[in-house]
């Protein structure tokens, strides 16, 4: 897998997580802890994308 395709795949995962966070925030049955974990994973992906983009 090339670096650009790997970064593109990470961006897709980041967008998917972003959608899940938005949906979770609108759902009354989702706990704040679950939302927080999704946001942390989203941030981790964003940092990884930024790191790889600088190479």
C-alpha cells in the first residue's frame, strides 16, 4: 500500500468517526464516556494523518 493510499484510508476512517460522533451526540442513549472515546480515536487518527503527511 502506498503512503498516499494509506493516508486516504485514514481520512475515510476519520470521516466515519466524525459521523459516528455527531450521531452519538444526538442519541440520548449514548453515554458521554462512549462519545469521549470516539472523539479520542478521531483525534488519534487526525494526528496520525498529520504525521504521515509531513513525511
